[in-house]
C-alpha cells in the first residue's frame, strides 16, 4: 500500500540504502505514521503490540534485501519494501511472537491476515510495497527517487516488471506512477479492502522494465 504526495525531482541529496538494525525505530515511525489504520485492522488498537510484532519480524528478515530507506543528511525520510519471489521465500514469520503480544485467538487472525498480504510473484517481477515519505519531508523528490531505485534494482537483478497497488483516491500517487511509466492492469472496488485500508477503490499497476 502506498501513501504519499507528489514530489519534485530535486533528489541530489537523497541516498537509498538497506535498512540497518540501528535505524529500525526511525523506519517504523514512518511506517506507523502512514499505515496505522491498516495495521489496526490486522492487530487491533494495541499499537505497542503491533509495533513489537512488526519490529521482531523485520529484525528476523533484515538481511533479505527487502527493506530500504531514503536518507537525507543522515535522517531517514522515506521507506520502501522491494518484494521479490526470492526474498518472499526466505522471509520468516513466527506465530508465537504474535501470540506473545496478542493472545492466541487475536494472534491467529493477525497471522492469517498478514499471510494473505504476501504477493504471488513470478521470478521476473518485483512488487513495491509500503512506499511512503515522512510527513515533514514531502515534495522533495523522495518517492520518485525510491521508485527509480526499485527500477534500477530490477535491472540489476534481471527482473522485467514492477507492480504495485495504489488507492484510487490517492490522486497524487496515481499521477506520479503514470508519469514514471506505470500502467493500470485492473481496478477493484471492495468493502473488505475499505475496512482493511480505509479505501474502497484500488488500482493494480505495472511498469515494464526495458
């Protein structure tokens, strides 16, 4: 899911790097600021429990090449997940961590919902997830820089397509994706998605890598 405003192209000072353990709290702050409504549907209103579970899962998978952040002057200002078939297969999740913080029955629901989130990818496709920019750092070209990085990542790793879901109401994000060469594959309207994310209408987009 993607949540950001359109930015300009002045990205000279933006650096994209692998997430490091010491930066995880800053990374999670940006994620929770943008996506907590979605996370509440999965984990309930216990923000501390959701935080602990997600932090534990990212810590266990931090070396899979999935998590990246954008940095300006040493400060994390944006985050993005680059999901491939390879790092999806190596991604581990611990049900008992969910139980520890949520109790068995709520943990079962949350575990199933997060499992259902996992995209089904072929070997040539990258799925871009959780791309967002810190609210105080928007309109600086950060989202564009992260998407450009994902495209370069695809080329280096022999991938031929980028895919993502975007909320139909997020006009700024839709406009940016179109400018960067993404095309609509399908549009869906779902009450379940609305309850899950706050948005009913979603667009699945793809960019071919030449």
